[in-house]
C-alpha cells in the first residue's frame, strides 16, 4: 500500500505557513488537478483498509486451531476408538461446533465495527483545486488538499486548520468527549498534546457542528487517527465471551470423564 502520510508527525506544532510549505501547496490556490492525480498515485486512495475477505468454510475450520477445540476433537476420537460410545462422541463434537459458531459470531461483530468506520467515509467533500472550490469523492482527497468545511459536514481526512470561523467539531469517536470542541488556528507548543487538546487540527470522520473552516490535509486513509483505530480492529484478537470460557471449563471436565471411561 502506498504511504498515506508525510514525514512530519506533529502538525499541530507547525504554523500554517510551515505546514503549507512542507506539503508544497499554496492554500489560496490549492493543488492543481495534475498534482492531485499524482498524489493519489503516491499516497493511495483515502480509504480504510479491512481484513482480506475469508471464505466462510475457511473461517469455520480456523476455529479448530483453538487449543480447546483440539482437546475436544482428540477426546472424541479417543473415546470412540476405545469405548465406542457414540453418545459421548457426539456430545464432544457438538461442543466443537458450538465453540466454532460462537467464535465466528464474535469475529463478525469486530468486522461490523470496521465496516461501520469504512461506511462513514462514503461522502463528498469540497476542496480547493486550481483556485476553484469543487466537490470530489472523499476517497480522492490527498495530503496537501485544501478542504472547505461547514456545519453538517463530516471531516474527510486529518488536517491542520487554516481557517476556523466559530468552528466546532464533535470528536466523540476519537476522544470520547460528547461535547463539540471549539477550534482555532493557533499552534500548540507541546508535541505530546492529546488529540482532544489539538484545537488547530481536525480528524477524519469527526463532524462539524458549528461554523466553517478550511484545513490542509496532512494524512489520509490508514495514516489518519481513525485509520489507526481501524488497524487495531484488524489486528486485535477477539476475546472469548463468558459463555465460551464456561464451555472451555466444561470441555476439560467432559474430556477428563471421557478419558476415564
């Protein structure tokens, strides 16, 4: 995947002029159409990447890599070979199927969360290119684009604010704060300032609730703060539910009994 960000990371500590210089753009003109097309090739589409789609049968079989599943299958085989008790064997195998179904259900919830994030990206944004305000698909936005925002808009990427006229942005998805944050264009001295305190920045998939603003895009796609969340969803191992943990304990008991009979 193309790199979707630029070398600098502490954009909130840079002045408007320094940010524009680093991104090689004149805010009054915006990128040219040619330059924007080149940057799409360089940085890639402004979208969140999900896990590669896995066939259902493959996802089901993968559940049997779990240690408890292996114990259950092994106990079922041993029980059938040495005792021939079909009832116990079917109970053991039935537990493996139940475990597999519950595991798939947990994974589907995580995938649904990621899909919800990606769906929020399906919108149209206003940018300044060739000196004119135009509408483009959010996926076509690149670092250096000048994005124009007003109340009711969703922020399409991460960016350093150039204009903030009574601008307020609701950032609950990132900071957990339900109250919209007032924004301005002043630089922030601390590189380690938390996201909620970076009042000169706007972030992907947050919502403009008041005023208007302009920003210079600093990161797109998976390089955004929302992209980092999507990456965590992709990598996070799904924890077992309390019911699954109880079934694991029951598995040990049943397997032990089967081994003694």
